[in-house]
């Protein structure tokens, strides 16, 4: 993998904080009152999910699933690898599936299908970033932070071969 540094800032930490707060308000307004079960798609969405859940005005239990499609590169290498053992109890509950970025849509389509089949009372999806131009699966998130062009981005949890997750802002890493 190339060692080039990340490029231009797409969203500053302040812009992200502001939008995450807005998303939390949107989710609170659109979900019926009561606790939710949040399912975080690891690893990238961990950073976003923590901030989002702290901004929500309701109780949330937490489940984790692991999905990886990019490996060390900046282009998907096939169907995502999934591990679901940390999902938690979803049957009969309000489930919020939290993803960092929607690209082909493969990860969200697969996980929504899987969780939907387990009988949640309702299933909502929330993504921080969406690249609609690269969609290959018919998925529409219920809540979207920002739509972006089809460029590879890093920071705020998003990595390039495990690097740059810790950046507080989101930066362009390269054209795909
Ligand atoms: P999808 O299954 O093609 O929608 O891909 C979604 C997954 O690919 C995300 O969960 C990310 O882990 C990864 N991904 C997609 N685009 C980017 C990017 O621009 N930067 C970092 N990771 C990305
Ligand atoms: Mg991911």
C-alpha cells in the first residue's frame, strides 16, 4: 500500500459534530419513544456510533458486527467478510444499524437482510457518509450524514489499510 499522506479536508471535526447532533435529533424524532438496540458495523463506524449514541435522547443497548470489504486496498475485493456473534438480541426490538460509509451498498444490504430476518420490531439504518454514485445494491439508508462524490476518504474511523482512523476530521485519500 502506498504511504502517501491524506489530502484535502472534506469535513472538519466541528462540521462532523454538528451533523451528528442533527442526525441524533432526526432519529429521536422519527423513531417511536423507548429504548433501541444499536448495531455498530466494525470497525469504521465505532467512532461515529459513540458520538451518535451519546447525542441520542434515549437508552440504547449495544451490539457489534464485523464487516470488512476493503482489506488493505482502496477498492472492494469481493463480498464483505462478516462476523455476527456480537449482534445481541434484536427480535421484537427497535434496531438502529450504524455504518460509517455507504459505497456499493453490499455491506448494508447483507446486514439489513440478516437482521430483518431475525424479526426486529423495526429496523432503521444510519450512515455518516454516502457515495450514491458507486451504488450497486438497492439500499436506501433512513438517515444520512453527508453525501459525497466517489472518492476514497479517511478519518473519523475510516481507514486506508488500518491507517488514519484517528484523524478527527474526514479527508480525501485519493480518487478510486
Ligand atoms: P460497501 O459494502 O461497498 O457499501 O462498502 C462499505 C464499506 O467499505 C464501509 O463499511 C467501509 O468499511 C468501506 N469503505 C467504503 N468506502 C470507503 C472509503 O472511502 N474510505 C474508507 N472505507 C471505505
Ligand atoms: Mg465498514
